[in-house]
C-alpha cells in the first residue's frame, strides 16, 4: 500500500478527532499497516489548542486498549492541506468550514468521514454535552468507520 497521510477534523479537537486518530492508529498497527498510514487530528476552532483530549475520550480509548492521553489539541491550518492526502471532517459543518479555508485547488482532499469511509452520508455526533455512554457510542462508530476506511485504502492500493 502506498503511504497515506490522513487528518481527522472536528470542532475543538478534544473529543471526536483525537479518538478517531487513536482508533485508526491502533487498527493500522493491528493490520501491519502502521508504516503506511500517518494520522493526525485538528479542530476547526482554536478553543482547545494545547489541551489534552476530553477525559471521557481518553477513558473510552483506554477501555479499548488505546492511549490518546498524550495528544494535544490544535487548530487546522492551511499547511495541513499540503501536508495531508485526505482530510476527513467529522460532520458537515466541519467539512463546510474546511472548504472555506482550503487553499484553491486543494478542496478535493476534504470529505465527510463516514461518507468517505463507509458510504454513509451521516455526521459523527459530537458527544461533548452528553454522558459517558455517548462516548462509547462514539468509539463504536469510529471503530467501524476506521475499519472500513482501512479496507477502502487497501482496496485502492491493490
């Protein structure tokens, strides 16, 4: 498989996108693809720059054997559009925002995560204002989506 660089993007980069980053990294390692997949996460907003992921995202990741505690929030930048092959927004609003800030000619790298990964025109809901059960549902959704994404990337490579 040709190396691919993927950026997950949500609003604040503390719940959905860092968890997606951790899940994809873990799944790629399990499949022996860690050296071919580079993954990062960012937010469209800058409220949580330098902050660790939400404690509930850290906890659900830990329950599934993934450590995302060392990740830190950052805001997506124009440089990201050059640095990454695929920029996946967690919801339509983030995809719209990404389209507004993308340098001309690089908008084609942007897609809705579940749309690209599994062909489902569906947002990944933001669990920030919900309880721990929403974070478990988020994890399950991200695991299924990231697994499908890896399958799609492997199919494209063959």
